[in-house]
C-alpha cells in the first residue's frame, strides 16, 4: 500500500453536491491544494468520484521532500523549519507507512501557487490530452507550482 498525491485543479463553480462533499472530505477545499492519501480501495473510490476536478499520481520520495521543504506549514499557519536529514529519514518512513504527517506537527495539506508558465495542456480534459485524472507528468507540474 503506497501513497497517492492529489492536486485540486478546478474550482468550485457548478460542482455537484456529492462531489463537493467528497472533495471536502479529502481536504481539497480550494484550487491548487495538494493532499497525500493512502492507496486504499475507499480512497480510490473517492478519487474516482472527483476525478474531473483533480490530478493524481503515486507519490515518490523526491516530490515528498520538495513539498515538505518548501510548502510545509505548522498548525497556526507558520512556516515549518525542518532540516534535510530529518526530512529524508521521515520521507522513507512515511512512504513505508511507518510515520504520518501529524508526527511532524504540520498541516496535512499543501497550498501551492498556480503553475509558473501556465498549464501546458487543457484543464478540462483527462490525461494525456489534459491535466486531470491519473497524470504521469504531475511531478513536473508540482515543481512549477512550488
């Protein structure tokens, strides 16, 4: 069981009530918010329901370290100061399901910028034509959003 990185791409205008509730349960309440969830059957069902509003991919260690160093916030909205050695050890434990984000006392979601240079593909279509859905290029997009 791995981890999945979810990224909210589209806004809240004309969203059906059940999809809005699903996005709220996933803590994806605004555009350009990223969340890390476990790869379970229940989460896959929630992701499948909201796939027209988000992009997702299996989480790798490099992207996790980038998110933790540049976008981790403490509860109370203060920047988290975490050293490199601690982050690399934590990333390995986190991907092996031996640690959680709450262990670092940080928020469980990451607010990002809109991508620098814009979206290279449409935000209305699924991957490979667009950005939404199971996106294999999500790591490059996240790097441009940090």
